[in-house]
């Protein structure tokens, strides 16, 4: 069984490395787009290019955060996601980045739609609405999870002990 768990840790480490590589590639593409927008002149088209680069950077942040979360939770801590405290912390780390990235992407889509095709504003609004719903649902989850944590104080103590592995 230990060999199987070790194999899962190796697979998680490989997945984290691939997410990190994807983030680096997105950063390089965004930098190239930003530079190209800058050298072509300071105009509306350059602004749209930079806004799109910001959207790519938001996606890169998500990929990098996923890599870090997988590494810390599954490789370094080797935590079993079963206690309410661990579930809340794992999902919170992930959802913070996803919500922020969705909001940034929604703003990028809004700016793009306003300047290129106003009929696309509905789609941009749906991205922002989805981010708002996700944020509200996350808040409800945290509220309910807090009650479960109070029933298992030893799980909170164990999670804090696992945090020392990262220091």
C-alpha cells in the first residue's frame, strides 16, 4: 500500500510540474503579446492586446496556484483530504484564484466586447455572474464547513501540525 501511495505522490508531482510549465508558457506568451502591443504604438489596438495579455496572465496565475496547491497538499504534506478543515483549506486556496481569474477574464471579455462586438457583452456578463455565484456558494460552503470543524477540533490541530512541514 505504501508503494501505491508513493506512486500517487509521484504522479501528483508530475502533474504539478506540468501545470507550472503551462503557467510559464502562458507568461511568455503574455509577455510577447504585451511587448508587441507596446511597440506597435499606444492606441486602442495596443490597449486591447495588453488587456488580452492580462487575461493570459490570470490563467497563468491559476495554473501556478494549482501547481503549488498540488505540491503542498499532495506531495509535501502527503495529506489525505478527508477532514473538514483540510477540505476547506484545499478548496479555499483553489477557489480564491479561480474566482479572481474568472473576474479578470470577465473584465477582459467586457472590454473586448465593448470595443469589438457589443453582442458579446451577454457572454462577458455571464462569466462575471458565474464568478459571483461561485463566490457566494463558496461562502455558504465555508459557513457550513465551520460547523463541521467545531465537531472535530482534533482535525484542525492535525492540519496545523502538517503546516509545519512547509516552514
